[in-house]
C-alpha cells in the first residue's frame, strides 16, 4: 500500500511540472513577430534601449539636423555656413558625434535589422493596419539608414572637408540636389527618415506607457501625419 501511494505521488508530481512548464511557455506564433515577454534574457532590455535610442539621441539629432540646421538655408548661404561652423567648432566635437550620433545610430540600425530578420512579415496574408505599419516601419528604417550612409559619405569623406571649410557647405549641398537622380534619392530618404521618426514617436509613447488605452493611442496616432508633413516641408521647402 505504501509503494502504491509513492508511485501515485510521483505521477501527480510529473503531471504538475508538465502543466507548469506548458503554461509558462510563450504561445507559438505561426506568422508574424513572436510576442515579447518580460524576463526573456536580454531581449527586453535591448528592445527598450532600441526604442529609447530612436528618440534620444537619434531622433533628437534628426530633429536638430532638419528643423534647425538645415532650415537656416532659408536665410541664405551665409547663415547656413555660420551654422555649420558653429557645429564643427563645438568642444569635444569628435566625442559628441561618436557617442551622441554614430554609435547610437549604428546600434539602432543594426538591432532594427535584427528585429526585421527575426520577424515574419505577414502583411499580405493578414492585411491589417498594424501589420502594414510594422512593415512600413521596417522598410523606411532600411531606406533611411542607406540614405544616412550615403549622405554622410558624400558630405564628410568626399570633396571639401566641411569642418575645415564651412564656407563650402551650401555649395556642396546645392551641387547634389541640382542632380535629378540624387535629388530624388534625397526626397525618398528624407520622407523615409521622417516617417520612421514620426511613427517611432507613437511606438515609443505606446510601449513606454505614456499613452495608454485604445482611444488615447488612436488620438495620438492622428498627430503622426502632421509631424511627418511638418518635418518634410521644413526640409524640402
């Protein structure tokens, strides 16, 4: 009788452990991106850092670069040259660019490509708005990254060094945009970067709990097109 209860207890124990393991496992997802669960190694922390880096400092740099520095072209070549000279002569400018621009952009872009690689695009099979927005965010991020690489290479590593010769900055940019293929790439890159940033603000606010509830998120989402148009108009105008 004693051995009978011991075997029964073992069977019950095994069943309880099996049920506990099954309930704690993440649900299987046949299509799309697997759900993110807190406590899954470093994934949660890396995704939060990825979301944060898209706002600060990458988003802040985009905001300054487009809405402040480049908008000085409205006042003419000399105003733009003064702005370039001011930025080039900031204290410790190399370290400001390294830790405030290039490394954050590299992390945000490379981890974004990793998320894209791990995801399973299903916008065609399930054409919901959320799936299309997810797909658009991935593609605009890729296009924006290619544009940033090209823009950085042409502005910093070809022709006149603008840090040493800020007087040539306006003419160098003007020379690019007067070429139709480069101008079109300029437009596509800026629209992609603006969209990625504008929708990224909504994702950041939703993920970090700043905008909670369906109604609040929908209302905040209505601001995305306005922000997108405002950034694009300021840069392309």
